[in-house]
C-alpha cells in the first residue's frame, strides 16, 4: 500500500528548503526514533532510497529470519 505525500518547498531570502513528511503509520512501522540520522540515496530520477546509518536494536531482535 502506498502513502501519497506532497513535496513542500520553503523559500526564504537566501535559501530554499525541500521537505517530505512521513505519514505517522510509516514512521511507526519503521520504528523511527526522534533525532535518528538517515541518509537519502538517489538511485535514479524516479527512486529515492532512505537508509538508516544505525539500525535500532529492537528492530534487529524482531527479525527472526536472520536478515538485518
């Protein structure tokens, strides 16, 4: 199931910032933590890959197939 999300642009005098917000359902399913560092990788002009720099311990324990 997809979650449509708008891309927002905040324009200020000397800078432009782009924002993409995660729906709460997605953030909870991924068990994101406040202040967690993630990294965007642009695979092509159609795909962005979001990678965690450090997977939370709780997520590792729940994975019973041995894939981290």
